[in-house]
C-alpha cells in the first residue's frame, strides 16, 4: 500500500510521482526525470486536503490519504490552483468525499467551472480570509498571476508552514522529499530552472508578492510547494534567489543561441563567443535545435546579453529560432540587450528581421549595424567578429 509521508505534526504529503513526464505543460518546459504533483493533508478536528493531483494519479493520492485517516471523511478541500495538474482530480475527489467544503479564489472557482463544467458550491476566499479547522487556522493569500490569475497559497501559523502551490516549485522527483536530502546547489538550480520556464513572465508580480508577504511578518520554517521537494533548510537561500530571479538580477554573462545548416552562422557564433570570452564575459553557446529550450531559458534569466543567430531559410528566420523568439517575447525580460547575426547566400534579409524581432521583444540592440555574412566567413571576417565580441564585452561590463 502506498503511504503518506509526514512533514509536520498532523500534516502529511499525499502527492504522487509522475516519473514519465518529459514535457511539462505541453512543450513549454522539457524536463528530464519527471515531476511530482504534491497534495497535502492536514489532520485536525476537521480534516483538510490542500490541492488534488492529475486525474490519472488520483487512486495513488487516495491510497496515501487512506494510509493516514482510513475511512474518516475529509471536511475541506482547498483548490489553490485550477491548472489541471492540481485540479483535474478534483471532481473524482468530490465523488469520494461529497460533503467536503471546497475553497477557492474567485478566479479559481471561475476557472474550475470553465474547465470541468460542473457547478460546485465553492466558498470563495481572498487574501487574509481564514478557515479554522480546530487547533489550526488556515490563512489564504492570493497569488494572482504567479502564474495564473487564480493561484493562492495557504499559511498555517500554528505549524509555521506555507503551502505555496506553484511558487517555489521545482522538478526534483524523490522519496527524500525535503530540501536537505539534496545539495543546496541542486535545489536552487532546479528552482531557477522552474522559475525561468514557468514564472519568468510574472517577475513584477513575484517581486510585489514577496514584498507583501514580508510585510505580513509571517513566521514559518517550512514551504511546501506543489512540485518537487519541500523547503525547510534552504529557505533563506531560496527567498534570496527568488528576489534575484524576480528582479532579473544579472551577471556579466552572454547567451548565444543560433541555428545553422552549413556551419557559417555557427562559425559566426563561435567567433563572437571567443571575443566575449577573451573579454572576460561568461558566455554560453547553444545550437537551438540541439539544446533543451528549458536550459536556454534558465541561462537567459541572469544574462545581460542575448545574441541570436540564424541562417537564411527561404528568406525567413529558421523555424526553431522563430519559435525561440516567440517564447523570449512572452517572458517580458528586462534590462538585457541583444545582437542579431547570421549568414546568407543571396538576399540579406533575415538578420534585419531578427534584429527587429529582438527589439520588439524588449531587447534593444547593441548596434545599429546588421551583422551578417555572405556565405563562408574568411579568417578576416572571423577576426572582425572576435573583435566585435571583445567590444561587446566592454559594453556588457558597464551595464
Ligand atoms: Fe503546477 Fe500552474 O500548475
């Protein structure tokens, strides 16, 4: 029988492991070793479930619940987020516990109805509303647009725990469910990965919410998100990292993303990287089609410069680069600059289009010049690009 895992007195993890998930939220976020959908059970005079899981995993969640409370009924269910990874099991849950009171934000109740077409008597809650379950009082805090309009978190003062839903999540899949079962470096790196791919467009909301939560003077020593491990030891480093992510705190770093068929654009990318490297900039170089988009987004988060290269594909940008630009545009990055480059054989039009797309995405160009190359770069051409990389390095250091 599958078991719940106790995380605090009277509080249990009753989530599931999805070992086979490789595309999190469709193609948005390729992941390497699956994820978890975390649900939590609070056993008090009234029993409360925080979130459900994807419908196909509901039997596992139920088994874990039964391992704690047997046939006792659940009194309350908190729908912290209506996205299906946490809500598609909800109606199945209500069939098993028809008398449970369901709590959701106003936006959450609306999204549930529009997805599952069933009216449920949700009790709509907003920031600072509370639910007393006996000795525990649950306080709700809306987290609008982190990363859907309906997200909220639940704070239990008596046990010093925040159930944060998607915020502070990461894809660490383990039965060792606390952060200190893993290295600090791994935990923060996975949180960065998750932030860059799921939360990055909402940095302003995250920064404001972190400020608001700090002003509320909550006392807590555990953060239990809806994906991955539970934070209890690395909380100061996590909060510091989130502050840096939300404000696009940047280092002297450049990320080069390109696509190339006959290696001409690749030669340009590597010459620019050489110059940036010689100039003391930490530089990452990725051929888009050979690299996980999740890795590229993570590396972009704290870079000052994004250099994008494309060959000429029937007079337009390489499809993978066009798709990357769409994603970049949606992320509302701030404080970074860009450079477009690329090779062509006839019709020098792509680099100009690339430059315009980058500027439209909020990334002003380092240069007005079009950095393009007709067919194969000569040694002199490559030396000029190395010099350009060195010049960019100096500009980057002043940003
Ligand atoms: Fe984990 Fe926004 O869903």
